[in-house]
């Protein structure tokens, strides 16, 4: 199974942008890159996903490296509510797009 | 806004007992999933379900586990004979398409004594 590598934790100041990195050097050409987050004591929540091109939505942006071996989730202006564990997940086409979870990055937002 | 619901929020059971965890996915969704998360650990895929049958399952999902969609709205996970190591948060999720956003429920905390 393709795996992802993320920092265990990151800190950021409120109202500043946050860049959360993810390495996925063994990604295959048909694997999608998903990001989910889990707020304390809640179920996971979808953030964004993409294949090759950069993606934007109301929550975040996803920047995918040209070789697809890494990606970065960008929160443009972090709020205290964004404090969560962020998971970078590969979704392989040959596993029916099953989500394969890593350990995630715990994002701490300082007021 | 539609949401996935799960009941109960917390289930305590004795080792060896059967438990059924219930989920109501979003009504027009077609793909359904169960995941678990042992305290302090990562989320683990258990099983996916589509068109009234299992489409994928992990090594965790052994003969002690089964899933059912009995009435077109509920989606259940049954553990026949619970073990201590089954203690975890169990999350149900649903989606309208295989590679679309998955919507997760709030989870059921299962405690096996």
C-alpha cells in the first residue's frame, strides 16, 4: 500500500497561513490525494482532494508537486477552530478508492 | 444539511458478547464504510459496502465482523463475539461516489470489559 509521511505536529499563529506538508514518494499514477481533518472528539471531516492539478475550495488549497511525490495543504488564514489532526491520505484506484490513513499532523493554533 | 448519524454514542459490553453498531447514512449516498480508531492511534479502514454487498474489506474485518443494510436506510456493523482489543471508536461514513468526499458520523465508542 502506498504510504504518506507527515510531521507529527505543527504550530501556527491565529489568522496566519498554514502550510501542512505530506510526502508520498511511492504514489502511483492513479492514486488520488485526499486530506481529512479530525477535530477533538469528533469524526473525520473532508477537507480537499486532487489528482495532479492544484485545487482550491472554501476550506483550503491543495498544492501538488509536479512529480506528485509530495503535496501541501494550505489553510489561508488559520482560526482556533482549525486546531485538529490533519490526515494526508492516498486513495488508490486499484483498491476501489479505499482511504489509507497515516498518523496525521496535529495542528496547534496559538491565539 | 444532511449528516450521518450513529447510535449508540457509547456501548459498553462484556467480552464474548455480540454488539450491533448502527448508522444512518445520508439518504442518496450509495457507498458505505466502517472505520475504527483505537484510542491514540490512526483511523483504520474496516469495510466498504456497495449495491448490497461488501466491495472491500481489510484484514481486521475477520469472520467475527459482518455488515448489513437491512432496510435501505440503516447500515449496521455486528461483532459476534467481542474481544478486549475491539475497544475503539467506530466511525461510519457514506459517499455518493467512490472517489468523492466521504461524510463521517460522530462515532460509537465501544468499550469491551
